[in-house]
C-alpha cells in the first residue's frame, strides 16, 4: 500500500511536471497554460453534463423499481474523471477524458468489476446481506465484523 501511495504522490506529479516542461518548450509557456485552463474547463463541462445524464438514469431506474448499479458505477467513474480533469497536467487530463468516453468507461467498469469479484472469491472483500423488515433490536440480528479476522498480516 505504501508503494502505491508513493507512486501516486511522487511518480505521477513528476511525470506531469516533465510532460508540462516538454510541452512548454515545444509550444511555449502561455499556450501550455492556456491548454491546462482549456482542458480543465472542458473537462468540468463534460463531467457535469455526463453526471446529470447519469443522475437522470439513476432516477429512472429507481422509479421502475430497479437497483441502479450500472449508473452508479458510471457516476463514480465520471466523478473520478472530473477530479483528474481538474488536476493540472497532461497525464491526468488524458486519463480523465478516457473515463468520459462511454466505450472506455465500459472497459474500466468491466475491469473493476472483475477485480472486485476476484477479491470476493479470495476473501479480501466480503458481503453481508440484509434481509429487510422492520427494525427489531434482537441480539441474533447483530453482526460484528472484525477486520483483523479477515486480513493476513
């Protein structure tokens, strides 16, 4: 986990800085700054637009009595895309725009879903089902989950 955090907070900004310097030398400082501002504004617009569409899909599925798992997943990916696009940089902007493309988003959902299923099968993630009904304070309904019982240190 520490290695992933180091990658996230050291390597990615370093790559972004290198890319911005190279692009700045290629096209100039002001055009590079304009590119950063433009992609941020365009990304915010696209993420907001697609986010509103996802909220409409979620509302429609709730009205038909369906669980809107797919639109919620889309919404989460769009939210991540928005965060990437608001972060100055070429690499994060590219990742953000890729998350906004429906075909790419489907591939991302499939990969994440597959990884989650594998984690459930391996016992890294577990599920708890709620059987519904009214609230009744009975000791047999209380489930205590101790994370230490499920992690291998």
